[in-house]
C-alpha cells in the first residue's frame, strides 16, 4: 500500500455501544493533540493515562476522565492518537461528539482506523484480517487462530515464500542477460528446479490444510433432520441450553430452519433445527419447510438424523416407508432420510426411555447412538462423539490459510510455478515471468502488491471505531 498522509482527523467510540461504566473515544489524525489540548488544557506525557476535566468550547464541563496520548508512528494508526476514557452515558457521548466536531474532527467510517494502520505500515493486509477475526472470535480456537494471524504468522510465511521466489528469479534473469551461453539453461534448471519443486510441495500442503483453518474461523454446520415429532427441536434446545425452538406434541410444529450457535470443544458449531420430512405432504407451507430442510442438510458439514424410538424404528413414521431399514436388508438406506445422509453422519435414536432394551435395533451405520433428550440418558456419549466429529474438519490449529482469498492466491502461485518448472530447460525467460507472477500472487496475501479490489470488502466488516 502506498503511504498517503491523512489531512483529516477522525474520531469514534472504540468501546462497545450502550450504557456502561466506561467508554473509550478514539481520535486520530494531525489535529488529535491540538483537539485534546483544547478540550483538556495541559497535555500529559504520551502513553501515560492522566485524569483530566474535559470541557466544551463554552467552558462547561463534559465529564472527568482519563486522557491517553499516543504519538505517531508509535500508535495503532501510525498517526497521533488521543483516547478519552469517560463515563459511558448518552449525555456524555452527545456532548463529546459536538465538541470534537466543533474542533474540526469528523466521525470515522467503519474500519477507517484499521485502514489507516494499513496505509501507514503498522499492519499488513493479513494482519488486518486477523484483527477482524479476533473481533468476531467466539471460541478459544478462533481466538488463538486470529491472534496468530494478527501477530504475523501468515504474513511471515507469505513473505518467506515470496522471498524464496525472488531468489529463484536471480539466475533466471542471468540467462536473459547472457543468452548465448549454451550451458546456462541446463545449469539454471538444475539449480532452480529443485527449489521450485520444494516450494510447490510446501504450498500444496498449506492449500490442503486450508479447509481445516476455515473450519476454525467459520465454524462447522450441523443439521438435525428426521421425521416430524422425532425430537429435533428438543435436541436443539438441549444442546444449546436455551429454549430456541418451540416444542409441542403436534407433528410439524417446526416449519422453518432455526439456528443456534454453541462452542463445542473450542469449535464454533452452528446447529440447525429443520422441518420434519415425511411422505405425502400436501400443505404448501410444510412442503416449503421440507425444501428448506433438504437445502440446509446439503449445505451442512454434518447431519444428525433423529428417529423416534417410541414410534417404532421400522415403521410408524420414523422414516419414509419405501426406505425402511429391515434387519434382513441392512443395505437398504433405511436411515438415509431421502438420500441426505453421507459418510460420517449420525443417526440418533431418541426417546429410548419409552422403549425396552430389546426393542432397540442394531444399526448398520457406524455413528448410531441411543439417547433420551427428555432424561439426558446417552447424551454424554453422543455429545462426545459429535465433538470428535466436529473437531475433525478443524483439527489443525497450525493451518495458515484462513480465508478463500488466501487459498486462491496460493493456488495461482502453484499454477504459475508448475508452468515455470516445465519451461526452465527450454525457455528460462518464460519461466522467469511465471516465477514473477507467482511472487505477485503471494504478495497479494499481505498487500505487498495491488489488492485495492479487496479492501472495501474487508473494511466494511469492521465496526465503527476500529
């Protein structure tokens, strides 16, 4: 990013909105210190909190609070920054807003403080994304991943890859300078080829692990499916620990998809309760609900099929009649719920407290569990298995590529390097161009090369004041 000084001074509330004991107001820009002096009088030493009376232009007091100064470039934005730590009340906020605007500052836009940090070289693009992820983190693993990226793990790796490519380009450029030397292409291929091969292999490993990193960042989707009145809504409420879904004995109570989010072993899980699946539905609303069930199940990472043990596992509305599981036909997809289940999904036989042990079937599927949502019987075993399955897609905390943008950049680099490898021995000048394109693709991860097209999308996700 090209550094351009900002002529405007901006301000925003940097702490959470709403009534609180303390609120932090941040001011950044060339006039930050002069505005602080106008409001508070004598300025404190930078990086030292000092108690000050903040006044309006008329001299009337706004509030008494702490003033902290950060002199650029040793600040978050790289500019002079003043922070006011005041009481969080609407009256204080309104008065401070008027005072700051009266002295020439303007309200900041979403993500504008972070954008200035990027422009002024305080953070690179990957670190900015790590900051955005940290602000959104809901689980322990999300926090650890975001802190690692904010701390420069991905940036250091990307710049390391890019540095290796720039080193590879040096001998390739030599062939362009000395085209009449017959042995140079072969020598270049012998020296640069193994280095390109090693980098391709390393990048492919990170590309393969990208799904694991995104599972931590984005979470895992789990869809609860099954026939009406099987206990799907009860399971959602049980796992989320709240009454998110309406539970009633009337079949078909759930007509739309209901979502609950929970932290399962450090992984963010989006749990979806869906409308019941059954044959011969003739109500348009129910049919639409079933369509949404199928769509949600298709998009989910894991599906949990619930079956009502009290209704009879092999009949009485547990699954569609034509796909009933029979002990003499284990290959029949009796637990397949209209073909929605996939390998690794779960079948959960609910209401086991209402049936005797001999009435409970033995399932031909691997992840088959018995439970009573009402009494909690079997819940610990099922929840442990579900947590292990959820952790599967997110098992690598060291994976670096947390966003699709990162993965696409690495994929482009791999493609250029594979073309360069084939061109080494016959056309080093063409290989040099592909290596340069690969380096450019990797530079886009940190913003070392043009990424203006992605900036708006990234900063629009930030809150005002960050």
